C-alpha cells in the first residue's frame, strides 16, 4: 500500500507532462500553419481585389435585380464552402461545451481535463481554420469571376431573414454569429452606390418606392435599428430575383460563423471582420 502513492504521483506527473507536451504541440503547430496560411490568404485576396476592387466599390443594378447567372455563381461558392462551414462550427461547438463544463460542478476531473484539452485544441485551430476558410472563399470567388463586394451584397441580401434569427441560434453567444460593423458599413456604402445609380438612371419614376426603401434601410443600419440588412427579406426586384433560388440558398446558410463568412483583410496587412 505504501508503494502505491509514488506510483500514483508518477502517473499524475506523467499525465501532466503529456498534457503539457500536447499544449506545446498545439501552440507551435498553430502558429506555423497560421503564419504560412496568412501569406497565402493575402496573396489570393489581393488578386481578388486587384481584379474587382474593394467591397465598398461594388454597385448593384439600379433596380436591385440580380441575374440568374450571378445567383447561380453565388450558390456554387456557397456549395464549395460547406465543408469549411462545418469545420468551423465544430470549433465553436467544442468551445461552447468547454464553457458549459466549466460551470458544471458535478463534472469529473477527467472529463474537465479531456474537455479542456479539446477546447484548447479548438481555440488554437480557430485561427488557421479562419484563414483557410477565407482563402477557400476567395479562390472560389476568383473561379466564379465574383468580387467580394458582389458576394457580400448577395449574401446579406439573401440571408437577411436568417441573420435576424441568429440571436436564437445554437451559437447565439458567439461573436462570430453576427454581422461585423465593417460588413454593415460596407453594405451601407453598396446600397448608397445603388441609390446614386438609381437616381442617375432616371428610373425613379419606374420604381417610385425604391429610393425611399433604400434610404430607409441605410438609415436603419446606420442607427443600429437593424443589426443585419433586410430582416424581413429584400424588397422589389431583389426579392423577385432571389425567389426561385431562395430555398436552395437558405439550405446553404451556415449559422454561427457569419463574421468569418464575410472576413476581409484590411487595406494594410491584417484581417478584419
């Protein structure tokens, strides 16, 4: 009996050593893959920007219509991103379970240690997976001849009703679940571009309510009344254009990772939501 205590102590020490080595491995590999991935991500996104310009330069059709070809291109990008969506959702789920375990007083030490290590792995894999997601999205956009501005416009126009429900989703406590301030500002500018195009086109008499609808949505996004655009769905020609595809588009929505979906690099060197 006396000899078992050193053995137990040795086992605990060995367990701690294994966990420590695992943490070191996770951290160092995460840093390596993150820095390598960021270089590739910047290169691909710069190609996209050089080709189509920054997101806030995009101007939709004056009447808001979206061609079937552009919607189908958007759908193909969404389909490409589904595996990356699931991967990042798994990271968020693991982190959520860890947070729940921390508040569960009845959980065992072994459960806490296991969940803690898994949560740590997920936390450190979030950066590389975020960069991978961005790179894959931008490459898919290049393949479809679609700029970030057009993608952001169709995404936020298509998913307005879905985004309005994120506060009740599984990932409602996650910051990643919501449209970032930058994306809102860029969408406001895109709508302003459309409004100016409408006014210059002479189509205001053809679509007498559209100018007011655009201004109303711009104001709601600016004053915070709408945390995401079009919470009741888009209006007019935009709604008509999307209607035949809306069910398919809805099925490709990824809850919890909206901020990651619309991530862009700054005009400097880093990434911003």
